[in-house]
């Protein structure tokens, strides 16, 4: 039987608790996990209500307050259901992030990772890869590219609309290449020195990788710590984090 959920019930998004250094991620590659770029974003729950209203929620069970959505962005959000094959007039809950207030290099950009509720049904027991393929399987396939004067265009995902994109799934065989791009290309203009140096400073545009078990099944999200068994973070060294 479908697990129907009241739109007024807050669902906490899946969030990785475990954090490991880059040198140790090969263990997860050997198990067949995938990786996605970890953007320097504000976590977002995008709620589509049956009455046509769109609400932006944080991962702390509060409405997003540190971002005001421009009308031209809202128009793109309103177009998403049709582009993603989601029936209008029904409740859908998407998991994603806003790239705007955390780093000056990107503004008014939204990333989508997952769908937690579709047509009022909480998708319990479905695997991450199932939900990813169903959500993005028919979406546009235009590369979402970031450019900086110090390097050429770098693909960070795939566009659904000009300001909404989703990440690619990176197989274990390409994790080292992805890490090198994060450190030596994308983050380099925002880095001074090297980790361990006295003058080391970094404001990362990409914070590292999020590792995901493609067969990890969605569990209830009624508390902040949830779905931790199929998510792991691996971060660049900053003033706050060693990894």
C-alpha cells in the first residue's frame, strides 16, 4: 500500500553524518557506491502543494528566510513539474539546495538531488538510484557549466532550466579525477596556500564529494538524523574541517 503523507507533516531530508578523508573513499568505490559533487549551498526542501503553491523549506523544519526568490526564478520552479513529469495539483517534495548566499561566485542557482514525496506518497523503500532515474530520466540534458577567468568552462551538473540543475553520478573509477578538478580547477581561484601552511585560506565553491549507495533505501524522515546508512561526506580541508 502507498505511504500517503499529509503535506503539513514536515519530513527531514536525508543528510550524511559520517565524514571521511579523501584517502579512505576507495572502500566505498569498491562497494559500488556513486559520488556527487558537494556544492557550497543552503539545504532546501522544495514543496509543491496541491493548490499550486510552492514553498521553500530549510533542513531545520523552518521556511527559508535568508533567500528571497525572484519572480523569474519562481517561474522556473513553477515549470519544473512539467519538465520532470510530476502531475500538477498533487503534493511533491523535492530535496535540493540553493547556491546563492554561501559563496559569491554563484547566485540564484538551485540544485536538485532527490524526490522524497511524489503525488502524496512518501517513497519509502525505494532506492536512491530508482528515485534519481525516475526524477531526471526525462529531464533536459543541457550541461550546467561554471566558468571563471582563471579556468575554462567546467561542467558541474545538468540543466533543467537556466537556473535549476541536477548533479551527475560519478562512478568510483572517476573519483580521483573529480577530486583533482575540485581542488586544482574550481576551488583554486578561491584558495591561498596549501593545507597545513600558515597562510592557508580557502572559500570553497565545491566542498568535496557526497558518496551515495545507489541501492540505499529511503527511510522515514521524521527526525533530523535519518537515512545515514547510505550517505557519506568527504570534504576539502578548510578552517572548520580537516576532511
